[in-house]
């Protein structure tokens, strides 16, 4: 049976609230947690060697040969020395191999033909050997000569650029608003390239059975990835199966099929044996998508009442030529604050650097962060409390389209956060001190657009329990757990009686993980499947589905109760198909929150240490308070990273990534992350699918870095406009202030 | 990775003799060497494991300490005698690497670790350390972490150790056994070399030489400070670090031993700077003059220019603290 819902109308039923099992929302542990901490959750790179792997295979290993120019054509590739390394079977050059990962949801192959080099570090060929070590050694011995006809573009600030028509917008007269403003701001900011830096590298094991290929990979969107892989290989999508049951973090870098997967599949076909290709950490930085650096200019006009009358937000980002993705910096600027006169300018420079793509909340992560830094400067100029400035400028409806908001929790989050954090204790810069350390507080709003995606989930109920199946993935976010909870709730089962199976393209097509779409989209599909099964049970019980109560494995209608074990003699199965429809067309849907941070700035060295952070978030129904909290903790942590240390550096002469391991690309580790506090404002957003839920995965990083940067100013009076705020930049500011 | 032979030395004599064979490297904790081998930067034909030699003890010697070459960094940092009499060393060790690395890394291995210059780490970039005469691709590149003192046109790399900086300020001595069994002692400050035009030669060790111990002289009641400025609180190499070992007598600085990390190809000591402090009553003016001397030949690459004012500030702060709590 199929239960298909086109989401044309908001769902105001709040059915989950009427269910009896009372497991949705509870902070239960991850259902796959024990597997992960005991090593039994087999990740892609372990598929060939793990004792726990079902795929243990006599497999070959592939390592990429790396381009050492940023632009050119391969004139010759001499593999004699490499082939002489014992154990080396092949140095594979094949027109099907791809240069860089596909963009998320591309459903087609990324650019092929490795003889054209478009960035330093691009794969040129795959060395395949009996051992990883032999392949790696041989890959270094391949001699490549290049022809270059043009100068590579390595400086995003100087490279030729485009102004994509659809990404520009204007209303009213911003220049006039700025002229007439009581207080105005015109400031330029920058953020560097950033790496996804997932703990698990890209890895893929491929093998063929006849004309059908199976790929165990590390992917966020396996159904889309299967189509991308099929397109690259030139075979029908039905001939590709992708398995990705456990993923060690994606952060966007595993959205689209990537070079290692295509190479493993091609090599396995060519050599007739399973082939494993794993990216080394350095290649992870060179090949996986980066978040584009941004240059941003923010112009703000404020009237005498502290109301914004004008907002200008310009951004310059970069990508390879021909890539349609450009970091959507201003995504939330369109609707977060009021102001009649608005202008968005979005410029894309064409460079020969690592391909840019989606990384952790593309758009808002850097766009909201910079905008919230600018607001802090404006508040200071206007003599307004930064919190008050935000509260005065929350619009009633989308200020550009006049569409109503599906829910608007920003003011509540700001007020709640300020109370909990003790914002009223904030002092002027330089007034709070502990020895050499100056203390300060900062805040910022959190905003992230909310989206839904089509998703299919199958639920099968037997007398023993339920099975949930979808090609949806769990990239560490908690999908296994929340789908288990939703089905347990709807079918009246203890969560341990529900088994969720994900990350297999042979299963009904889930949405995949990305853009915070997973929980609400796939959760809605699981809900629909469960409603269908409830109807079947109700029919057997002889009552309307609405009157059926399922709890602890028993079905109750009126005064009749029966055990499901006895009632369900044949498995009851249903597929829920959820499809976004007209419901979200006429409204603006977003998640909301507020960040507060306290930092200490060393007045001698310019070092910054975050002392505490607090976030308040609203994202509709919270499906599991623990996994949702973990998502927000992660986002806030990466906000610390963006504010203080993350910076992917390309050499401006040669184009290679300089910071290409985790010793040089700094992300916050334990000593950098203080006690973080997360609070949720529970709401029911009837536009959030059948669960009244919205995505929570990316909200935590949106704006959190700004709270840190703004706190630095409050501590010591230094404004850092070019992230990250490393000690040298803070020190420069301290020196300029005569400290 | 290139194939290599693995051998275990059963005596120092055997170790030094075997090490005379070409392309032989001693293996201690392996925390740096094995990484470099995976990356194709180090390509030894033979690894000679010295972990089973009897070099893993810390013993008292003439009022000081003799630290065996294979004593682990975490054990050294936690040793009660080190914590009591050489706190600068304990603090420096704990400011370096991560808990996991310190559990493996050895005393001698720490001294012999290679620079973290990213151009040294990329075998497709020219590097005079990897290939003498190839040129230095770091110069003109990303130089935020590079040297401001003692660098050359051939190399601007820094030595990454925290431990060695503290040992330099403590006037430690490196005990070295040569093939044939002769032992000699080299001051830590003279152990590492400046790059000059031979940056691939990093220490005074001769072929076959084995570090057997590091000897710390008896403490003389000095105040000891270690400060490290870093890009993050967890696992990060020093932008600048300073070890200050200072003894006061009647309101004057009797002795001042200062060593700096993150500034040069070796733990940096400057006898002139120390001499200008000794015998003087502490004052910010004096500290400024010391900083002037220290930095008179400092030369930045642009991105690392900030190290110059940063060093001045951290030197002043360390001296204030070491000379009587004017912090």
C-alpha cells in the first residue's frame, strides 16, 4: 500500500501530540550509538578490512595521481616507473573519471576528462595495486607534463567575475535611504575558504556482478548519487546500487558523487575485482568541495527610532568556471529584518581553485554571521543595545515579497536567550577584566531557510515489531533515531521494537541528508506510512483510525484491546510518499534562534578564548531533544571555528592548498569549546510537513560566529572584519587602540 | 610508502653501528617520522627501533636530572622531580601536541622532529630541506608560521618543539653516543643549527650518533615561566613561545635564561639579551631594551610580521612575571 501526500495545505492536526506512546521528542540515545562506539558500525573505508564488514573482499586499492598545476592540459603521463612498483596492476586513465565532486542533488555526472586540469590537486589518473601502500608509492612516481595556454586565476579578489541575473535584487532607493538615515553603516568584511573537514574521508569500495555495480561509499544522498554514478559510467541508473549505512560526518562534502566513487567503479570494471579508493586527508582538502571565500559589503540605514530603512548586502564569491553553485550568502538577508529599501548584489569570480560547493549551512553560515557583525557595529554607532536593535527590526511579513511567515520565533528566542544568559550584565568594552584577560559579551540572531523535499519511506509491521526502510542516510545527525521514534510513536511500540534501515538505494527513495531537509521530509513519509498501517489495524479492529490507540504493542478501540502480536499475523506494510506541494509557495518558512557568547581576550597576545555560549532555537517540533541538541552544539562549535580559526589557504602563486591537514586547518577541539548551552522553543509549525517539524541541522552555525566576534569587541574594543579573528588580527586592533 | 626494513637494536653499541648503514633512521615514538614516511618526505631504507634500549629512565645526577632518550613526553611532564624543580619543562611539554601524541613521543624524538612548514610537507613543492639546492617555495608563499630570526634565503622554517625551548632555557645538555661507544655532551642551544645554505642539516649529529639522554643541571632557585601563543587552545604549534628561567638577588636580575620558540630554525637564545638584563633591577624600560636587542635583526616575510610586536609583548609579560609579579 502507498500513502501519497502532496503537501498542498498546512497540516494543523498535530497528530503526533495525540499519540499514546510518548516517545517523540524524548532525548533517547542514538539507536546506532552502541554499534559506533564498539566499532561494529562499518564505515566505507573499512568495508574491505573490517571484521564486522559483510563486504570483506580480496580487493584492490586505488590512489589518485595529483595535478601539480592549477590550469592546463596533460601533455604526457609517464607511468613506467609506477608500473614497476611490485603489486601495481594498472595506471588508469579513463574518460569516465571525474575531476571533482558533483554539486548536491545534481543527479548527473560532474565534469569528466581528467586531461583538462582546472585546479591544483585534481585527480589525473588512478593507480591500482594489490595494496594501498604500493598504490600510494606508485602514484608519486607517475611523471606528468602539462601544456598551459592561459594564466590560472588564483586570486578570487582579482579574477574575472559574473553577476548572475537571478541573484541580484533591489527595491526602493537604498542610496537615498542611506543619505537620509539618522545613523548609517557601510563596512566591508571577508570570510576565507573553509573546508568541510569531516572526520571520515571520502572512500568507496566498488564491485560488479554482471552489468550491475555496487558501491559502498560515504555519501549523504545515495539515490541522487546512484544517478550521478550511472551517468558518469554511462549505464542505466537501475544498474547502480549505492550503500552508505554509516557516514562519519558530511557537512556538505558528501552530497554529490565524487572522484573516488567513479574511479573505484571504473577500476573494478576494468580489472574485474573489487576496488577500494580512499582519499587521503590532504586530498580531502584538495578535492572535496570547499566553502567559497566571501567578500561582503553591508550597508545599513537606520532612522531616529532605531528602525532599519535600508539594507544593502553585496557579496563576491568564487567557483570554477561552469559551476552553477555560488555560495548563497544573502539567502536570509532577503527576509530577516525590515527595511523598505533593499539591494542585493551577488558576484561570482571564476577561479582555478578547489571546486566550491555546499558546506555546513551554505549561505547563512557566512552571510548571517557577517550581517550580524554589521548590525553590532550599527548598534554601537546608534547607541542602541544590540539586542534592542534586532527586536525593533523584526518584520511582520517577508519584507520583499509580503508573504506571511509560517512561524516567527526570533523575538522570543532573543528575549529568552538574553534572560538565560544574563545579557543585562553586559558592560562597555574594557570594563571587565581577569588579570590579562578582558571579558565581553556578544549576541546574534540565528536564521536558516527551511525546506522540504520529496521522500519515501516504507514501514512494515509484524507481530514482533516494525521495520523502517529508506535510502535516506544518517550522517551522524540522528536520522536512525528519530525515524525509529516517529514509527514507535505512531504504531505504539517501544523504540527497541523498531528497526530502521537506511542508506541503500534498493530501498524506497528518501530525500538524502542536506539542507536540513531530512527529518521533516522523511519523517513525514514515515508518518504517512504509519497512518496507512494504522488504518489497516483499525479496519481489523472495526473502528475508525482516528479512534485507534496504539500503545506498548496493544491496539485499543473503545473498550476493546488486543495485542498487536496476535492481531498482526501477516506483515502489514506501507510506503509513505511525501511530496512538497503548494503549501509552502505562498509563505516564508524559516527556523529561528539567538546566540549569546562570552569571550576572554588576552590583552597582551590577542588570543581569544570562548568562555561560554548559549543558543535558543526554534525549529518546529523537536523530534529528539538529545540529537537535536547535539546538532546545535555542533553548529555552535563550528561557529567558534569560523570566528576564531578556520581558514583554508591556497598558495596565491601555485594554487595548491597550503592548509591541507588537521594540524594546519584548525577546527575547534576540546580545549577550544567551553560549556555550551542549548535551549529549544517548542512550537508546532503546520507548514513543517505532517510532523509540524523543521530542519535543525544547520541552524546552530548560522550567526554563532558573529556572537563570538561581537563579544571580542565588547571585551576589548577591537572590531575584526576579516575572519578568522586570529591573535595577529586582534593584536593589531589592540595596538591601534594603544593597549 | 617505500618498503623499508625494520630492526630492533639490543644495545647502544649495536644501534650506533647499525646506524652507520646508509638511509637508516632511529625509530622512537614514531609520531613524526611515520607521518613523514607515509607522505613520502622521509624515505628510510631501514628503521632501527631504539625503544627497547635501556634509555627510558629519569635519574638524579649531580643535583640535576638525567632524562633517558626514550622517556615519553607524558611521563617526563608528570615526573614529580620535573614538576617540582623544572616546572617550565613540564608546562612546555603539556603545551605541546596532544595527549595521545605525548604518550608516544620520546625525549630524543621530540628534539629531532622536523619542521611543520607546509611546503616541506608537500613533496610537489620545492624545498631545500627535502632536496638540497631545489629552492624554497615557502619564501613568497604562505608564511604566517615562519621564522623571523636566523632565517636564510634557503630556508625560513621554524623548529616546532615546545620541549626544546624549555630545555634551552634550562641550559640542558644533550648526551650523544657515537659509533664505537664514545660519549660527548652538547649544549642544547648548540644542538640545532640555523639553516644557512644547508637547511637539510638540522643538528650537530654525525652519522651513527645516538642521543642517549638529556641532562638538566641542578636548579638554582630560579623562577620559571613558559608562555605559548597559539591559534587555538587545543593542539597547535606556537606562533611564539618563550621560556624564561630567571633568578633574582636583592631586587636585581642575577641570571636570566630566555629561549624562544616559533621564531627560528632552532630554539632561540641570545646571549646579548640575557647579558643586558643581568645585574639590572627589573623595569619596563629594561625589558624594552632587551626586546630591542632580541629583535634588532628580526625580519618578517609579511604574513608573519606580527610575530615581531607579539614577541616584544610576550617577552615583557614573561619578564614582569619572572622578576616579581608586576603582571
